[in-house]
């Protein structure tokens, strides 16, 4: 049952990872389109591919720190009084400092606020902003595909060698190293996003980490197959043999009462 759960998790991860890999191309094209978009000559009356900067007044903002599945959000007011709700993927650097009545500038593209700039010049992409999505898709695909492939091997392995404890231990080593390689990809993605590194920094950092973990996986799996992880202690405690019954004779083996007869 446990192996089946690992196989199912591996298949789901592979499917999600492949889907992210296919989305990456579209995300790259959208980011290129955004970066090459010209400024609008006048206020766009409909959704347009040009860029327009619009001043807003912050009505309220909420970071939702510690709340799951609740992204940071803000309600912005146009000079006309119309409200515009905006969500963000993270709290820093702008939305965490927003206060009511603050003035911000929103960058509008295709009818959506894709970026917000505060009075200090700090910029932050909204949830619909195109910048950063290629890196997210790339890092996610690396994490899911690498984990899925390795976990699939570790999940199927015991099914072909049932009853072999050494092979079962080696498969467990493989599965958990797959988890480690996937987590390494996620941590690398977080580091890249936090430091605003280019997309090539993800494979440059994750690659050596993955190779080290793969080498560790092979070494530990071979050790498990050799029996290095076998428990040398006996599975059942040794019971000492029973002691012989005490002798019923006198000292030196003479029967009790011998030599006490008449002389």
C-alpha cells in the first residue's frame, strides 16, 4: 500500500511538472511582450497592449500574514472614486508598507494593473504581472519532474522484488533522495526570487546540488544492497539453557546417608 501511494504521488508530480514545462514557453513570450510594450500615447479606453501609468489612492491593504490561501491584496481608488481591487503574489516590498490614503502609481497593461510603484520608487508585480512567471514555472517543473522520476523508480522497485528486505531498503533510500532533490529545487527558486537573479541561476545552483544528492543516493542504495544497513543483532533474544538440577548427594557425590550404617 505504501509503495502504491509513492507511485501515485510520483505520477501526479510528473504530470504537473510536464504541464508547468509547457506553460513556461507561454510565460516567456508574455514577459517579452510586456518588456517590449510601448507607452500609451493617451488614456486607453479599452484593454490595450501599451503601458499606461495611472495614479491611485490606497483605500486599504491587507497582507494576510499567516493566513493560508489568502494572497496580499489592496483596494485602490481612481481619482474618479472608482475602486480597483488588486492582489499580489507576495507582501514585499510595496504592499507590506501600504497605508490608507497613500499615493501609488499603477502600471496598466491589457486592462489590468500589473505593477504598483510607491512614492519611494519601489516596484512590485501584482498577481497578474508577467514578470517572474517563467522562473516560477521553470523551478516548479524542475522540482516536480525530478521528484516524480526518482520517486517512481523507488516506488516501483519493491514491486518487482517482493520479500527482499535489502532491495526494499534501497528503494526507500531512492524515494527520500527524490524528495530531497525536489526540495532543493524549491529552495533554489526561493533564493532566485528573493535576490532577483536571472533565470539561468536556477539550474546553475540546483544542478550541483542535484548531482551531490544523486551521488549520495547511489552510494546509500548500494550500501543497502550490500547489507550494510542490516541489523546484526538477533531478531529474538537468546534464552540461556536451563541450569542442571541440583545434586541430591552429599559432598563429592556421595549419596546422602552413605557411611552412616553400622561398622
